[in-house]
C-alpha cells in the first residue's frame, strides 16, 4: 500500500537491512531514547524526508516460528479445542447438539489463541516518521519477507482526529484517540478503536 | 466504515503507543501542511480560509459565531481557554475539548481541538493551534 499525491504512485523499493543504523537524534514515538536492542530490519525510504522518530517491535532476542510452525500451531489450536470441547461435553453428559456446540466453541477459542500466539511470535513492525511522511514495515515469518505501508504527506490530504471523554458509554474506555488520514478515497488510520466497530 | 481501511497497528507495546505514533505523525503532517499551504497562502493572498468561518491573517485570526465575527490577536490571545462542549450523537453523549474565547464573562466556542468523525468540517483543526504558535505567540 502506498498513499501519496496523484503524481507519484510508484512505491519506493524495500531495502532489507541487518539492523539499520539510525541517527542518534532519532527518538521513539513518545520522545524516549530508543532501546539498544531494537532491530530496524528495513531502511527508511528517502521519500519520507529526514527521519525524526522510529520504533521496531523486532528485538535482538526476538525469534520467528520455525518453518511450518504456523501450520503446526494452528493445528494444535484446532485439535486442543476439539479435545477440550469433547471432554467437557462428555463430562456433562451432553446431547449430540451439546457435543457439537461445545466442541465448536472451544475450537474457536483455542484457534484464536493460536492466531494470537502466531501474531506475537512471527510478525514484527518497524515504523519511521519523517518530515514528509511515515512508513511501516512488517516482517512475517522470516527476515526476507517484508512488506511496507507508506504515507507521504501532501497538501490535499485531510485528517480526522478525535479525542473523547465519554460519559454515557460505561462499556468503553474513558478516553479514546484515533488519527485518520484520507486521500483519494483511500484511508489510513493509526489506531483501530472500538468506535470503528460501532460505526 | 470501509473494510478496505488500512490500519497502522503496532504490536507488543503498551496500548497508548499507537496513539503516540498517530499523534506524532499528525503533528508532523500539520507542520507540513502549514509550511506548504497555509503560510504560503497568507503571504500570497493575505489570508487563509480555514474552516467554519475561521480565517487566518498574518497577525490575527477571525471566527464567526452566532452572527458576529470575533477577532483574536496578541492582545486577547490570553483569553483563549480550553473548554468542554457536550454533544449527543447516536452512540452516546460525548465531552469534546473546545478552544473558546472568553469574552464578557462568557465562553464563545471557536473550534474543537479534535475533529469528530461525524463532523468533517473540522478536519485539519490542529492547524489553529499551530497557527497561533507561529503567528500570535
């Protein structure tokens, strides 16, 4: 994905690096000093201008799942859900429908846990903010499998930001922030908030 | 809300870190917008029309509220305060931070500090704060 002004639609090429060396002036997104164990696995494209902030969720001690790990993890999730569901239904002397519903429910739960585990252990982000735009790289499965999302600022973009203090919605957090940019019917957001689910 | 929406979602950090990325990117983009558009237009045409009747000039800005145009410059900048306005929409009741002008003991709302998704006219609202910093302070 590459969002920018109409005249430049060619995305910059991805330059994979062992650990891109950032200028010492570059800070994190809360103006914090960057921890030394972060691994910046791709170089920021020059089109985003001078990099001022960066962050990476890939650390020196981070690992990827071994080859086939995703499939095995998912399989384990599904099988363990079926077994747990079967045992619980059996324990409670369920009817056939009870067996099916319990097994489906626990399969969904354990599959979700498996997906979460894969996401936490097999995919990492690296984000750079520059004077002219922002880029996010995602590495998935191995260091050579990198995709990028780029947002280049331009004058015709519009943004929508929102900060709410919520009185009447007790099931939501008290404060919610999201930041969204629109251009040419494309949309890019910096947070998926519960409002999006409601909207 | 389109399913094609692209979301920058950052894993493995405290929840508010995503907001920090959004906030900082928004700040950077506002500076870009100010430098590339607002500043140039003020220099060239003498004014930049922001939104909802807010017009930026070199040394003051004006806004329109209930039939009256108000002017804010260095002399009354100190009277701009942050206020909350309660708004009701389908999902509930929200307190929205507003910039207001304190005049004759009353608070006159200028613009919300953040835009709501139901109010596209308030897009780019952070420009007002940036404009004030660059021109009136």
